[in-house]
């Protein structure tokens, strides 16, 4: 693989403060990085993964499911390492261990006219591949460390796995229900690490008890709110559950679906706390303009707001949890930019996002950028 470089500015530390009413949002850019590569078409492909360490210092970025760069935003976004993937290896779902010492990705590779799924473990400081857990159910979508850093959940096509982070051995697995579009698209552990939520292509959000992986509950993100076709043979499919996240200190679970609707549930009672419906998905007069994107939901540290991506305007906005309240975009990308990933998992309350800027009428590929911002809600 060719080299991958990032150049960015210095990072400051800021926090998101709690608020009750309409927030005054103060933003400050912490870092701005330009992604460059030495191949023939630099930065032309899409960003397909963005992960950060809990302290926000290390950032891993995957481009075109092939090239992964790790950089340190605390030292001016210095490139730390480049993860080398083989020509036929497709890399997905970067995720750091809680202490930042391990980076996990999943990969799908063809082998003897068949495909195989893998969990790959890397040293983010050197880019060295430390281990591979092979022969997993294909295709694999994603992996996540539990909050203690002792287990890694891996979602295969029909199987859900738990892997010991130290021994690299599978310690638990369960065969999931074999239904049409029943594959997992995203997943997340709750802060205690005893629940794993999975968001599925068929519109189901399922809760699994850890470590035995018993199914303890499910939530729907449908039915479709789009106008039904006049033909009974052309009815819209159920919307997909594309992103899932837990609150920090409340038993809340948030999910968005492929029609642009966001849901928040209380996992203890099963009660729906609030729902935001995109006006693009419904003709029922709802005024919300929120639209979903994978990996686009994160609770603010006070659990009062959700940070989300609005696909239509290529911006980042806030959705209220205690009451139905939606802000305008608090962050946006430049003109002709396409916002592709967001991550607000760092403990310092900062928000990172990646995007590409296209240049109509000009030769050359789009410019690939990464930015990190602090947010203060007053």
C-alpha cells in the first residue's frame, strides 16, 4: 500500500456543558487535516471509517475500505502509522481499545472462490499487525471493544462473536436468526459493558446480554413512513437500522434508520422517550429535516442532546432528548463538500468529522479533509 499522510493544526481541550432550554452553541476549531496519498489518484475515494481513542488524541481513518492512516491530533496531527492491507483485503470498522493501545478492524477477503471474514488487531503506534482471528462468518460488518477493553464483539453475516482481547480467542458466539436482510450494520456496548446493541438491515435493533450473548430485547425502527405504492407488489421495504449508541449515564439507547428518523428508548422499561421523523420520509406534516447517516448518532456528555449528521445540508446538528427541540446546523462543511463520517466518542467532548470537497470544472480529485471541533452548549 502507498503511504498516507495527514497534516493538521494543534488541538485544544473543551467540554460540552449541560443545558435545559434552547442552547447557545459555541464552536472552536481544534484541528484541520488534509489527507494526501502518493498513489495516482490522491484522496479520490470516500472515507469509509473514522475512529478515535477515548482521550481524542489518536484518530484512525479508512479510505475506500483499503487504506488506513493513524494520526495524533495532540501533537499537530502527526502521522503515527499506516496500516498495510493486502491487495484483496477489504478493511472496515476501525475501533480503538479504551486505553488506545490496540486498534481493531474487520476485513473480508476472497479465498479459493469463497470469502472469509477476519478480525484484525493492530499496534496503532507502529502499524504492525499483531493478530488475526480468521474463518469468521462472511461478510463481517464491524467490531467493538467493551468498556473494560477485555472483549471485542464481532458481527459476522449470521454469527455474533465475542473475542478475548488478550488471548485473541473466541470465547462466545451465537447464531443469529436467519432472515432476509438480518445482517448487522452497526453495534455498540452500553457503558457497563453488560449489554450489546445491534442495528440490523431488516430494521430490528436487538439487545444481547454479555457475556453469554442471550437475546434480551428488541426495538423496531419501522414501519416505513414513505407513501405506499399503489401496487401491492411494490410496497417499500422496512427501513434499515443504520446506527446505534448508548447514553453515558442514563439507560437510553438511540438509533437512526435509513429513512432519516431517529429514536430514543429507555432500555430498562422499553418505553420510547422521543422520536424525530424526517419530512423527507413522511407526508404527515412533520417539520423535522433530520436525515440519518451511519455512525452519526452520539449523546453529548450530559445526555441531554444527540449529535447527528443532516445529510441534506451536509451539517451536524443537535436533537433534544428531554423535549422535541432541534437546532440548526452547528457545524457544516464548505461549499461542494460531502460530509461522510462523524465521531463524538472522545471524553473531551470534541467532534471529529471527515468530508471531501469537489471542484466542479477543475481537473484533479476532490480534496479530502478531517476536522476536529470543540463544542460548548450554554
